[in-house]
């Protein structure tokens, strides 16, 4: 094994993409993944000349590497990574590899919630304006894929996670979007402040000709914006902070002020984008597109019209004898659950729980008191959920998704909503949040023949 080489750690989508990208540019690449199920992927990489180590991590392989490229899901505290860094290895990731070779303008979106919706919205609106965007990043398709097979794309729209930002030194979006920051991933960060800092770092390499689109309601907005060199376009739906914003959200309307012109965007007819949180996503998306190209508002509005709701994000599954079932499996933190509860207001049977990420369920107490009739708790956090909410509303445990759906249905009356919005990761019971959502939907459809008492 020659040295120095690039060591790709973790063979998820972004890891495989990074290994292939570097290999195609003549670099010496080794890839390692502790999961033995990656063996078939390894054969594909071996055929390209990439050495792989599957089912184990060899400390010597780490220590001899010139540059480490950990996948976003790999904690940087991994002892092998720390030891290799102490031996002088460099650390980089997908964002900086992409930044070194990309020549297209980039709109990058981060935040705790709403990233995927906003990224998709921006892609839809740019298409309605005659552009051909590549939409990727944390949303599913790695950014490096666009460098390997660019097609005719003329702009990159990238969903960016805090984990990607943590190992980025050079990534610079022409338009950066920060939607919100709320408690999440506290199993990966030493403090909430460290997580906030990670999110704000999206703007650290921007220059005055760039644009930062930021939610004015984010904690520490004024102080943080003093360190941003780019033009700042703010938006807000909060009464205390929305006055005078570039995008001011009031009830169903969004007032956009941009380069001396004011536009009123009505949203009440957009059934796929209900709730104040989605109006914030729309406002941010419109500002991002205007910052890139000052496109006609009617084209941007047409892009909003074409939006179709994303799977597992407040997705209606079925209504059975007046009881509506919604899959919000993507809600893996408490803030996302609050946004879901606000959409329905009342008469909710909430399926809550899973694997905790430093989750503070007490942040839901006032919202549960206002909107939730009963809770069905699932996953490893069942006891914590029971402890937090008993006395506030009926709480019952379920060991399987089928049991959760059946109990939720039994508790509901016509007009009620059974909502899967777990506030937790899915890995205790499922492969990922999408698997959890599919199981929920399958069990709901399985109720079809049952009589509702």
C-alpha cells in the first residue's frame, strides 16, 4: 500500500462517491467500512483499483493515510481518526473536495428542520425560471456526482448538514441559507452552542458579493451576522422579529422586499405547503432564487405551485372512518414535532419515541398539553416518554409499529389525527426514518378492513 493515500471512512452514498471521484482523478484511494454488509460494494470499488477493508478498521491503515475522508455519519471522535490525526494525517470531506473542482454557482441550505423541503423548492423554482439545477448533497445524491456526470446543469442546489460543515475549510456557496436552529444531534456535539456554531459556519468563507439568507428569529442573529461578510437577506414569521425583513411572513401571505420592489405572495392555496414552518421555507427559497438571478416573481410562484410533498414529511397516508393518519417519520427532533403539531392544532394521537439524540422531551410539554389527546410511545425511549408526559395526557407503550398503529386507531374518534412524529432517530427499530415511515403506512393500510368502535 503506497503512502500517502486518501482513506475514505464509511461506504454510504457520499463515501462511495468520494472514493470513485478521487480514483478517477488518479489518486491512490483506500476505503474502509466496519459493516460486513458492504462486501458487494467493495467488489465494485476493487474493480476500479480501490483497495477496501470491510468488516473491520485497521489502525495501521488509518495511521499511514495522508488524508482522511470520513462520511458524515462517522463521529470525528472515533479513536482511529484521532490517532491518525495525531500522526499528521489531514482531514477533509465531500464539501471541500467538491469546492476544489466545482465551477458552477452554488445555493447551499442548512438548518435543523426544513432543509429537504427548501432544497426541493429551490430546485423546482429554478426549473420554472428556465434553469437546469443539480439538486443534491445531504438530500440524497452526493455533490461529487455532478462533477462526474454534470449533464447540462448550470447551478448546484445543495442540502448541507452540520456534520458536513464540521470538516469543511474551503466550501463557499454564492447563496447560503440558514433556516432555523433547534436542539438536535446533541449526542455528537459537546453543547448546543457548538451545534449552533456548526450551522453558522456555512457563511464563513463568503465574500461581499455573496448572499446569506437567514431566519431573523434564530437565536443570536444580530451578533452572528456581524461576522458575515456577505449581503444578508432576512426572513421571519415571528411577530417580534418579522417587521422590515426582506421576507415578512404574516398569516397566509409573504411580503417580499427585494432591490426596491415589493411582492405579495399568497400561499393559502398551496395545500402541499401548509403551516408557518413551510411559509418560512418558501420565503427562504424565494429569497435564495432572487439572490441568484432576480427571476420574475410569476416564475417563482409557478415553481411553488409545482411542488409535491416529500415522503415521510407530514405525508397523508389514509383516512379510515374519519380518522386521518399522517407519516412525519422525518421528524427526528422536538422542533420538527412542534411544527407538525401546529399544523393540526388539536385532537392528535401522537406516536412518539425511538433512539434518543440527547432529546429533551420537556420542550414538547406545552404543545402536547394544547393539541394531543393521547401518546403512543415506541422504541428505546418508551420509558422516558412515559415519565415525561404521564399525567398530562394518556400515554401507552407499544413494542412494534403494528401495535402502535392499532393502539392509536383504537384511541381515535372520527375527526382525530393519528400522527407518527417521533422526535427521535429510528435506528433502534428500523434501518432509517424512511423504513420507519413505510412500516407505519403499511400497518395503516392493514387496518383497512378493521371496524372502528
